[in-house]
C-alpha cells in the first residue's frame, strides 16, 4: 500500500512537472510567433512565464516597444485563463482550436509620456493616414493647425498613463474593458462576436448585432478644454467652436453634413466630457452611422447614442456634395528692411539658422497671422519651441516650422 501511494505521489509530481514544462515551452513558442508577426511594428518582450494547474498562464514583466514611440508600454502582469489545464494546453498547442470561453487580464499597464514621443494624437499636417482632411482636431496653440500632443499632456500634469485591461470571450459575445487612472475608461460589449486566430493572424467575426462602446473621460475633457483654450488665447466656448468647425470641414470634404444634434453633442462632449455610449458596426460604411440624402426628407432612425445615461435623438449625417477647403501652401516672403546699426529692435532672421538664437528673445508670425514672442527654447527639424512668461512661470509653445511665415530676433542692428 505504501509503495502504491509512493508511486502515485511520484506520478503526480512527474505529471505536474511535465504540465509546467509543457506550458512553458508552448507559451515560449507562441510568444516567439507573436514577436515575429509584430516585428515590423515594434518589439515584444514576453517577460517571465509561469502557470497554474487551474488553467492559467501568467507573464510577468512583459513590455511592448512600438517603433513610433520613444517609450515602451510596460505590462506588470498578463494573465490568460483558459478554464482548465487541458484547455490551456490545447489552446497553446493549436490556437485555432481555442474553446469558446476564455479571458485575458492585463494588470499594471504603464506608459511614461515624453514631450517628443508623439507628434500629435492625429496627423500634424491635418490629414489622416489616407490623406483625407482630419476630423478630430484639438488645437492647443496659437496656430489652430497644431494639434494636441504628448507635450501638452505633460504640461497639464499628465506625465504618464496607467491602468488595466480585460478581455473576455464568451460563447455568445466579446466583452472588453480598459480602465486608466484619472484619464477615463473604455468599455466594449459585442454580441455574437468571436476572436479567431488562424495562420498567425487575429480576426474578429461578428453577427448581426452591433457593438456597444462606452467612453468615460473622468474629467479629462474639461481639463483639455481649459488648457487648450488658455494656450490658444481664447475662451473655452470659442475653442470648442473651432474644434467643431474642424469636424464639420472634415465631414464636408467627404461629402457629409452632421445634423444639428450631432454638432451639439460633439461640442458638449468637448466642454464637459462625461459618459458616451454609441452603437457601431465595424463592417459597415461609417461604422453604421445613418446617412440621409438631401433630396428626400427622412424621419427614420438616428444613430443610437446615449450621453450621461440619456438617449440623444436625431443624430445622423446627411449626404452632400464634397467641399474642399482652400488652403495656400505658399507663404509670402516678408519684406526685409535695412538694419539700423547699433539700434535694438526686431530683425528678420533666417529660419535655417534659427538654432543659433537659442535663449534669445524671438518673435514668430504664423500662417494664420498669429504672433508669438518669447525666449527661443529649442529648434528641431520640424518644429521650434518658444517659452513665454505665464503667471510668473514659463510655458513652452511648440510650433511647426512649416506654418511659420516670419521669424524675427530682438538684437542690435548690424552694418549691411
């Protein structure tokens, strides 16, 4: 009896060790596959691998370094729960045979912000990746084309992003959450949808039901509105109007016109933030947002939207003729007067040699006739920063070189 018990204990220990070793090896292989699939976008570091007999795989100290970012996304703990050890081994051996119920939890997500890590949240040139005019333009500078970036977030006191994420696959739906500290959350619920992994590619198959996306800003939009309005030298209402005009112009360039309720909702969200829930159909044009025609007066359904728990009616788009905004890319060369020898004043300087005037007082004229003066802090290939005194301290204003039409330096005149 004792020998039988000893044999059983040894078999259990051997089985447990074999399970742990098998999970470690399979997880290492799957992570290697993931690194190879993502190598054109960035570097994935898997960290340490551990597992539990209940069917959980844990990665400790993982990270993702995107090639477009200067800082990595750190993941303190990533947990994959397959429900049972058999399901875990099956899923790791052949991800295409993953059972219809599993979950992934990411704890300790952190991303340290750097002033130069992102040029902006959207393309600085005012277009998206397809070359179309950008829709969501949040300007935080005297030049309305210069958009909100990571440097602005740092000056607002947001030096990093931190939180946790959760993804659960059930037989009848996908549920996902992203919760951050003090910067809001995202929640997604998608009935009849399923995540599939086939031949190294991740796809999502959907049914007839739309997904429900809920965005909560945790007061972030109020902070952005107050900060950007101050930086642009306008009141928050005027800043919101400019951002709304950019949205309208972007839609008009695509042959679309937003309804009055849609414009009012967007403006309210810019100023107050809150909880916004929308229904989306990723496979449809415009994600399922209703589009009406100008010729026919339609009273059909609008876009299902809820703001702070209340339904918002008459949210839709109307099809119109595309209207392209006329912009001039050619800056008029300023007239350069003769310098008065020995007399201090504003003198035009060559932008190509702007770096030689670091820490000098400069005055910059932008293409929209805005003038910014202050101490020149830095000059890069695409932008320069001018620091201005605000409430007893200095605030640096980054400006794109391509929108500068005149660059002047306060100095003594030289003999010509």
